[in-house]
């Protein structure tokens, strides 16, 4: 694995037509590999202690994994009991996946799967309006960097659930969260206790690990899709103007990447006028700025002073993650 200052220098992409691997060579990113092209992938997760162990969740075929950074892929055996996956979280030696209908399953060291029943119970009654027959979905999973036993599950559409015991039990954490259409949740590493939530109509922050929420929606963009924190604690938000059913217009999503240096009190647009929605973001390897993937197949790099398109013409990018 190539490293600079101890940071991972390989970028993994999940798309609606398989997996891509990009490698950093100098200041440039170059496509190095592609696989799983038959499958529509929905999520990615990289083991924090083994960066060449990468998980890719699919829309209808469960979970795939590689132990060598993508040189060889296998299907999880046994596979997840529910094969429609939408989110994944890798912890040391463990992977958790969120499914449709909303549930979470956990597997340790490649063994069998155990359902974290509190998520299914806690999201009971939630609905997914664009397609009610699918019920709700576990849209995103996250872990608190300062408290590894604290987990967050974003339910679309059913609010936020949290666990303080590694997933054994879950409770609702929706005080002040007036939009239950939670797309992504970001527990900050540089600001312990600070959590952000990007939702279908609003954006929120919490200073007390999701015990209380307040709205901080940027006036220019309301459809929050993705969040990231760089190595300096700067928070980035990927947001569109309106829900996807409006993206048929000439301007598409009319999305933007916005940046906040004051914990969301003020948002500064960094990239605007994107036709594709900003589906996923992660910190740059050098810790300055972020990498973002859009539904229009653009891979974008944003740093302190500028932004540039790394690649375009890819399938819809659903997830980006640094790994080995």
C-alpha cells in the first residue's frame, strides 16, 4: 500500500455498475482497477486496522469482500440474510450492514450473521414514501471516533437510532430532529461530541452526541446527501436544490459542496452547479479537503483553495472510501 504521512493513498468507489480503484501518483489520481461490473453497488466499508480488507454491499446480491485491496473479490459466505443492502460499517474484525427493509446485521471475523434486533424494532412503522412497498431502509451506519461502543443508524425515513453498547440495544435520538428522512450522520473526530445529520429537507447538528439537535440548513441548498470532516476539522456538506424527483430539470440536481469552519454556523459554497447529487465524500489522504463522488459519475477533489474533477463519465457513484 502506498502511503504519505501514514495516510491511505488508495481510493475505492462503489458505483451502480461495479467497483473502481483509484491510486494516487504524485498529485494525480489514476484509475487502476475495476471489478464487480455486473452488480449495482450501494455502499463501501474499509476495515480500520486492515485497509486492504474492503467490503462492498450490493442492491440485490448481498455483500462482497476483498482481502487484497481489490485484486480478488469473493461473495460473503454465509451471505447476509437479507440481500438488499444500503449501508456498511467496518470495525476491527467486524462488519455491520444495513438492509432494506430496515435492519442491521453484524458478522465477526467472517463468521455467521447476527441481527441487531433493536434497529428493526426501533424503525418499526417507518416508511419510504417514493416506494412504500420497500418499507424503510437503514441508509447509513457510523461509529463515534471517541467512543467506539457508540453507534449511529440513520433510518430513511424513520429518524436516528443510537447504541452505546456496540449494537446490543438501540434507542431513538430525535429530539429537535424535525426531519426523519436521515441520509447520513457524521460523528466528528476533531470535535468530540459534535454530530451532524444530512436529511431530505434539512441539515442538523448536535453538540452532545445526538442527545439534542438544532437545524443549520444552508439557505441555498436543502436536500442534504453527504457529509465529511477533513483532518483539520473542517466539515463539508454535499447538498442539492430539491429532491431527486426534481432533477429532471435542465440543471439536474443543481448540487453544491459546501464547507463550514465553525461547526455549521456558516456555510461557504466551494463547488456549485453540479448536475449530479453529491452522493458520498471522504477526507483527502493529506487531511486537507475531501474527495467526492456524484450521481452524474464525477469524482471531485476539493482542498483549501481549489477544486478539480479527477474523473468523469463513470457510472453513478454511490460511495467513496480510502483504503489499501
